[in-house]
C-alpha cells in the first residue's frame, strides 16, 4: 500500500476516522498509519534502508522508527493532505527526526504535540503523556523538543509473554541438545552399535544437534543485539 495509490482514502481517513496515539510520532487514523507502515516495509524490502545510511545488520526498533520517519518526510504531503503548500498562507515546519521522536508537520506559530517515545538512551518512557515542539515563524523548528512530561518507567512496555515463550523454547532446545549429545555418545561408545542402521541414526542425531545449536546461537545473538540497542544513544 503506497501513498501514491491511496490519496483519496488517506484524505477520507483524516476527515472521518478517529485518531489514535502513535508513540513518538503523533496521532494518526488507523488507515494512514497502516499505509505508512506498509510503505516503510516496502522500502525496507527494496534495500532503501542501506541507501539511507541505516545499517540493517544491527537493525532495531529505534532504527526502524528513524527510517519510518524518513519515509514520512519524503511523503509527508501525501500523509498530511491538509498541508497543501501552494494554497497555504503560512509556512509549515516539515516532519523532523530529533533523535528520539518523529515530530509531525505543524503550521508556523503552532506547537506540535505528540505522545512520548517508548525508549530513548536505553531508558523506557511512559507513552501516556505528550511531548511538544514549537514551529517558529518561517517554518523553522524550535531548538529543542520539550520532553519534561515524559516520565521514565522501570521496564519495557512490551508484552512479557514474548520473553516467557523465548525462555521456554530456550530451555526445551537445551534439554533436547543434551539428550541428543548423550545418545550420540552412547552410540559411539559401543562397537556393537556401529552398524549401518545405527550410523543412519547417528546422522539423524547430528542433524537435530546442529538444528538445536543454530536456534540457541541465534537466540543468544538476538539477545546480545537487544542489549546493545538498550544502551544505544539515538
């Protein structure tokens, strides 16, 4: 779903659909936000993130937000059809990524108000409050975003069920790996069990062992990347 193909639907959504809070971005109707999400995914699949200077080998939620903001900056006139630059008497401030949030476009003299970001500088924040930044005369943003109402929280706002399921899988794969290693040692320890039929079983055991190791190593690497993201200064 690209914005060029759905301009009428986007305008209709802004006119009639309810607005919902999007942490670090603003307030968008569902249709517009889904269009932005799918447009972002499209460009990611086309490798545009590499061209935009974002390293996908260490991709994170924050990096994806930054790239999504870049997509928004490119298509902002289609995302926000009310900003018809040719027919406006005032000059709007363009969307801006300030390192933590994607500030929505705002008319000069007005103040952009948007939900607080979920995470910044390795710390999590409540998205119940709003941040703000004033658009000055001439379409220039104020020097700094006002995050004074963004309260720090103790833990990630994400659902804990995901972490629990990962732990369960990790324990299951570890037990499976230990059992397979024990079985392999038994097969290799007795000469009587070195016939062709048992060699086929040994090959099958090795296949499952490598599968378990691949999952465990991948899980550990993913956890390492997540820990690095939490201390990353955006």
